[in-house]
């Protein structure tokens, strides 16, 4: 007997569960990375970020190798691959602020900055450059208070010196813990809410 936790349904076999995942609008499975996303935009973002995939986000097209993807970028998007020493460097560039929208607004008091990712927002706060006056020490206190379920310490075996480092790891697609991205999103949402209401002193 197989069970789909997301849809709360039982199936007679693993094959029936797989068919359900393939046909359901509630499942968007990356079979290469063994990750299941709830919506199409999440899986396409994963394909675009992950070095395990050679995927053009603009064209919604997969390629068999990084070299073929680079050829596509040159032909279809006029990118200069010799400027990037590897497909990974090109992917990092494509995820930069030049190509990605700054959709994560800093909730800190008097701060008008926006960032391309949660990790960039957290790094901004950790650096002490936020106009709100937030410090890494204050962030650690807030996260410790929010993360009573120990999502940040029980999820992944890798160790990180900063919260932004952990976020970068999860956003890169390298983290093998499937559930971790969703749980981390909950932690960062709570973090944003706390930051909005706190006032920091240098």
C-alpha cells in the first residue's frame, strides 16, 4: 500500500502512486533530484538554479548538457559563453541581480532595499548594513526564538557558520533533505515578521 501525504490518498502500489504524481496538478516531480514541488513555478525555478540540470528558464527547454545549453544561450539569447569559464559560472550569473528580479524586500525599519533571494536578504541583515540597525547577534536571537522545532539544526548534516550560508545551500538545490526547503521558508517568513516589528540599537 502506498500513500500520498500531500493529497491524503492511498494507492494499491508504488506504481499507482507514481502515476498519481505524474497526472496530478499538485505534484511537479524532478526525477533527477528526487524532489516533488507543489507548483510548476517551483520546479522550473529548481531546474534553472540547479547545476544538475541544463535548463533555459526563458524558453522552458531542457538540454542534454551544459555545453548544449551554452550553445543555446549564444544562439537564442546572444550570451557570450567564453566570458564564463563554465556552465555553472553562467548559471550563477543568470541568477544574479542583472537577470533576476529583486522580489524580497527588506522589512527592516527605514530600509528600502530589495534582494533576489532569501539568502541575500539575510546576508544584508547579518552584515550590519541594514538601516534598521539589525546585527548578526540579533538575528541569531530571533532565529533561536522562532526555530523551537530545531528545523535549522535537525534538517541537514552540513554545518554553516551563518544563517545566510544555510539559506544559500538550500537555495542552490544541493541540499538532499526534500522537506527542508518548505520548512526553511516557514522560518524565514517568521523571521521577516519579527524583523518588521523589532527596533535595533547599533
